């Protein structure tokens, strides 16, 4: 019987560049023996010392995996096609010869890696072949992309749609003063390729959505989640589970951080840990609650480390473990994570089989925000000029925010103290509440109205809008 054997690209070096070889034989095993007899260089890649096929090589007779037939004893017929399919590790064939070579300058650049037996030349070539996607070029994305670039990861994709803002630079160290106002992608790309010109940066200038997530993530081996919001975090988790990709997770808030590796094939996913997000507004964001500048450096570096270990296949990964870090106490704790058999996406009977509407899932837009009459800064300025002290301007932020900047003539009652200090306010006065950007002042308005105060309004855009449009000399944060 003559059978056509198709040769995958990485192995064509051993068949003189030929895509297919026609061979005679009665069984799959005989055809393969014939192939190895005529192209000896293939032997090392296809079979083990004992002559059995390597376990990362699959053979298909026409369209059926021979493991579902009689393996190498499967008889062949005239005109059959036998296809060699090497397993794809990280989007690339797991055949050593396919790993990219290192140039002399790369050998020098990575010499401190090459001296480590756990990395060595082969590990460095794996890093060069790797394709890593980082979601976000912010607090976590900065250190992790810098370390991945420096370590020699060949391709880094970045998803971001923001521009570099002055308030970012306290922690987002991939950006600089010279790139203020530039897109974060452009800024990060310039810095990362300056650090390592061998690096390929792939920019995805958009918000990650249910519509584009699968197409973007599919092209990468590993995803590193540097997002700061729940809808994107669940979206990244679900897309990674559906595409069978490891998801290197990190999160930060104030002085605390978390890190893990979610990989449904080998352990739990993010939903096994938190099947549902907290209700909106319960957990403040870093923009509202603040974050210590160096904290994302620590958590982002852990994410970079875990990513590199996954690429190298070395060490014990954080799969199935959650690391908690307390910066003030300088303490790491570790929790064991279990895969939840009832997990809605990676459990035994998954109910989520495609990406959903994550904004709705996280309750965003479902509950009406605090409603109440607002006043714009221009109107407030005019009223203050006309009415003076008869208009009570109530600042409901924290004292440390008041110290940064406040509106002249205002009085400070932090939101948390407001319910207990209502007695200090005149129930008949006209009150305008304000905060940083207009969200806490709405809550204050609701508290005051609930307590019977009739003439309360909230300053739209808060002290930030005031600084932007009325008092340009005022400090902003
Ligand atoms: Zn799960």
C-alpha cells in the first residue's frame, strides 16, 4: 500500500524541506518505520529510545487519531494520508529544534540566566519563543512587563486603552514624565523595547470585552491579569478557562495584595475561589481607596516570576495556592485553593459555556446609582458669591484629602462620621455636599435627605471639577 505522510513545518528540516513523503507499508507502524529509515534525523523527535512514539507526537490516519484505532498496528489502505501532529506547547510545536536560536548578543545579555541550570540555553530559548499577554499597562502591568521584557520573553501583548496621567506615575513605573498624555501602550512599548530591543510588543488598544477577548487571548500562551475591576477579572478568567490558558492573577488594594495562578486544566480558576463578585460599591477601587506605590511592584513581580516559571516548566507554581501579602506587617500568608466541583465554568457540569455580559454580571448598571439633585461648579461659584455664608458647603472627604486641597469656606465632616454629626448642621440651611469626584457626596446627600434635610444638593464632579474649571491653581489628586 502506498501512503502519504504529511510532515509538520518544524520537522521539514529532516525531510529536505518536503511537506509530504510517500511510503509503502501494511500498517501505520510499518509506514513510520519506513519514514525513519529514509529520514533518520526524524527519529529523535518522533520516537523514544525504546522505539515507541513520543507522547507529544500524535498520528492521525486520515482524520482519526490512531490511539482511537489500533495504534501503530492499524492497517493502512492505498491512498491513505498519515499526518504527524506534534503537540503545541504555548502555540508552538514542542519540538526542541523549533525553538528560536539565540544570537551572540542575546547570549551575552542573558548570561546570568544561562548560568542557571534551571534556565540554561534551552530555557532561554523557551522564553524567546513564549507569547505572553498582559491585561493592562498600569500598576501591576508595569513591573511585570518590565521584568518579562528584561528576562527575554520574546513576545508581549498588552491590552490597554488609557493615557498616561500624572497620578499614575507614583506606581506605574513603565511610564515616565516624558510620556504624560501619551497612550499607555505607546509609552510602555517605547520603554520595553528600549530595555530589550529583541522584544516584540503587540499592542491591543481597546477595552477587553466579551466580543474581542477570545480572539485576543487565543493568540497567546499565558495571560497575566493586571486589571483593577471585577467585570474584566471575570472576563479574563472565563476566557482563559474556555481557551485552556493559564491565568496569572494579581490584585492590590491599599497595603494588601494577592497572587495566584488559575489554570483550570491543573487546578482551580478564579470562580472556584469567588464564584460571584461583591456588589458594586462595596469594595472601593484603588482610585477611591488609594494604593501604596511599591505594592504593585511586589505583586507584579510575583506575577512575572510565576509566568517565567510556567514558561520554563520549573519549580512549584502558584496553581492551587493563593498568596496574601500585607505590606504594613511585611507578611506573606498562603492559602490552599481547591477546585470547586460545582464551579459554573470549570466544574463538573459547567453552566457557562461562552462569554457573558460581565458588566451586568457584576451588577454594574443594574442598580440605580445614588440619585439626587446636583449643582455644577460654575453655578456653585455664582451662588457662593451671591449668598456667602448662608450656603453651607459640606466637604465629606477624609481629613488627609482635605489637606491636599479644599474649597474656601467649606466645613469638613467625613462621610463615615456624618450620621453621628447631623446635629451640628442647621436643618433649614441650604447645603451643598462635595467630595473628590462626586460619588461620596451623593451618598452624603442621601443621608441628609433621609434625616429630613430639605435643601441639599451635591457638587457634580467634586473638588476635582472645581480645581479644573474654577480654581486652576488648586492641587489635584
Ligand atoms: Zn472554576
